[in-house]
C-alpha cells in the first residue's frame, strides 16, 4: 500500500491557484487510475484503488495548507503506512513553471505544508514531488501570488505538469525513485522570446 498525498487548500476559492498544484496532480492521477477521491476520512478526501501495479490511497487533506501535517499523520495511522511509503505532491515557488523535482527526502524549504508535515511526523524521510510555480516577475507579496487564480496560459502548463506528475508516480512505483529522478529531474527550457 502506498499513500499519495497532494497538498492544497480546500474550498472552491483556492481550486485553480498555484498553491493547489498538489490537489490538481492527485486529480490527474485519480483520473488516469479511475479512482474517485471523494470519501471523507482522516481529515482528508480519499480514494483507494490500483495504479502502476500498486495498491494506492490518494488523499487531499482538508485542513488548510499550514496544518497539512495533522491530516497526513491521521492518514498514515489509518492506513498503517510508514512515511517512507508515502509520496507528497506539492507546489514549489523556487522552481520555474513546468519544472518537476523528485526528492527521496530533504528539508521542507519555505513550503508551509511540508514544514507542517515534517514537524508533525518528526521526520523528513518521505518522497516528495515538487511542481514548479515560480512567478516570471517579482510579486510584492508571495502569498498573494500563490493564492491568485491561474491564467488560461498557465492552465495549459498545469495540464502538462499534472501528466508529468502522474508519470513520475508511475515511475517511482515501477522502476524506483532513483531511476524516476533521472528521468524527471531535468531543467525546463525557458520559452523562446520573439525578436
């Protein structure tokens, strides 16, 4: 059994914001695997099924982002999973749009959802897939940016990132995290500027 958790904020006002990339990625995996992530359990919406030959639980915590650790701990206890068997999908403002990074473990960086998980669990020994949302221009308040609505152009990039995230989860399940990192941890080419 593998627990796959997407981080985001609950509620329709946050649905299409950069900070909800984790929820969007879980929705993409659910669609690909034919799983409905609608059952309320452990302070989350969950769905259970099979993906890439593994039994999985997909989860979208319904706490606010800053309290993600509370839901994740409840999920791990309910499904008797070790943190090392979990994959967390999350946005990352330090990575350019479209870039994906898989890490087997590591610090939470500046992400409040990851900070909450690491603090609550007392470990950073879990796989995370970080989805880049770095703004092209400097925003006054980063909080305003991560909670702003995605543009139509951004949504096209999001669709590709969601597909890549599902592919990364599949690769982790089938060939292991190291080979998945080799395949997916690559720099995204900046868009060409017309002269």
